[in-house]
């Protein structure tokens, strides 16, 4: 048989089979929904109108014919405008109105394509530096926390260190640390973290790193220790921080699920009492470290850790600098006045199952970051974005605006509850300079 005579007819008919199938395929790719403000500074005066622009793109080019639902209203509150439109390639402008008082107006656009949902967000700030908190500053706030600190001071630190050879580097020793802390029922508990210390002889500044929300293990801030700091990265749950990750996953879904509201009906038994005091115990340990320079003590963290950074700086005059990313727990009762409150949003829900009882509301005032921000004396760097849907900027500005100490605000408008590498670089260098770190000596 002549092989060529067999194969040529097959090749001739292949295009008739495959080309219609290719032409019938739809475009596939990730859709980007972009929402922008008409002011590049995202900031307006009360009464000034704002226009949001909504557009979609795929494969780097404008996308038309996409159905989008957009919602406009004060952040975290029921929207005042809800509409569905089909986007042209050039996008649409949305006349969103204005706000009469300082606050934030948010536009969220949602598109669906190929069984997937895509979102875009932009948030306009109205005179945010004039935002004031709605929560109370209890008359006995300082008395309450002075008594709590006295209870902590009555317990020996009882530091127990275990070298972690696998975590060490050529210039840094790393230890698992256990410290004695107050407990919930009057007896002591333990507080755990990871200590990283420069191996070289000399005196160094110290930095406490406080965690975001959740339950997880830790490995320590080795990089900053390599740049000349003693660092202590702590967990908050009274658990060793080098266990199998499955342990933390199980606890986070089980016994510790919902911990931010545990004991909220009592200021003496609320979960964060032991947490706040445990962070102070971390400072007690750091200032007694034999290589501590005796002067420079910093604290840093993001989200829950941003809150804890401000709390520690507000309670502890030994702190000489703090860097707080998008702090949680700010102006918690904002929802009671129909505006955004801080994470964990315990007062957002109304009706059955709500935490809006007088005793829980009263407890929250003793733990609200706003009331610690009033008492901060150390210079601070504060970092967040306008699109944060976890820690709303209304709540964060409520605390920031009450800080009278030297402060700087680093804004990345479009970011949500996340940190850009550029922000981390700036924060690290700010801490190194503020705490007078000079590298391994």
C-alpha cells in the first residue's frame, strides 16, 4: 500500500473537523474589576461629591458586555445604592453622592463570568483626620489596668528557654520561651514565644512582635535579629508555639473558635485581659535580657497585632517606638451608632444571638484600642489602606486621631487587609532607625 495516498486525505479533512470547534470557544482568562475614585488622593471634604469609575479588563485589555452589580454606601453598613449594569469597554461613572460627616464611602463592584465571581473596591475618605470615636473612656480605666499590672508584677517571670538549633543561623541564636503570666481564674498561666538574639557580644535594642488573629506556630523574627535586634515573637493563647501545625488548626476550628468574644460579659474574665498582660510580660522579659541596651524597646504587629502594639505602647512607658499595621479592636461600638466598628465586629449583629448587652458593651470600653491610643507616648508608624474590609479605616482613624505622640501614617489607598512588600521594607527600616539598631557588633 502506498502510505502517502492514505495519509493525505486524512490531513485534508482535519481542518473541517477542528476549525469550527476552535471558533466556538469563548475567551477564558482572569477578569479584573477595577473601581477608582475621581480624586487621586481618595480624599474629599464633607459635602463634596465623589464619582467612582468601574471598568473590567481581561488579558490586559478592556472587557465589554460584563454584567456588574455595584453597591455604594458607608463602609460596613447597608448600601444606599444597589444597581446592576452591563459594562461597556470604557467602563461607567457612578455618581455616588457625598457624606456630610467625616467617614468613608465605599463602592463594591461584583462581576460573574464563567461561574466565577470577581470584585473591585474603592473607598473615598471624607476628612478622615476629623473622625472621632463613639465609644466611652471609662473613668476608672487607668485604675482597672493599674490593678491588673500589679497582679502581673506579683508573679515571677519564671522564664524557661529551650534552644532551637534548627531555627538558628550563623549569627543568631533562637529559643522557644515560656513565661509566667496571669490566668483567667486568679491562678497563673504560661505565655509562649520565640526569642532571636544576636550571637555577637554587645548591647542591642529589643523588639516585641505581637500576632495577628488566629492560632498558629511561629519561627521568630530572625531577619531583624540579624540586623542587630533582640526579637521576641509571641503567641497569645497560652500554648507552646512550636507544636505540629495540625494542633493549631484543630484548636482554631474547635476550642479557640470565636475566642475574641470569650468572657466578654466580664471585664475581669474577658479573653484579652490575659493577652494584654501577657504582652507586657514579654516586655518584662526583654528588658531583663543581658544583651538589652537598656533603652530602646519597640513593639510591632498587624491587625490584632496592630491593636496589641498600641495597647502595649499605651500601657508600658518603657516602649520607645511602635509600628502598627491596620490595627483591629478600634472603636468597637461604632455599630451602635450605625457606622463601622473595629474587628472582631462583635456588635455588628442585632437581634437574637447579638452581643449588644449592656455588660458586654461596658467590658469592651476597657479593651478598646482607642482608649490605649490616648495614652501612647512613644513615636509610632501606622500603616493601612482605605479598602480594608476587616479593620475598617473609620475605626482605625478613630484611634489614630487620638494619639498625641509623634506619629506618621503610611497609606497605600488601594490595599485592603494586606501588606505590600514596600510597606514592610519601610517599617523595618523605620524600626531599625528609631530603635538605634546598629547590626551585629
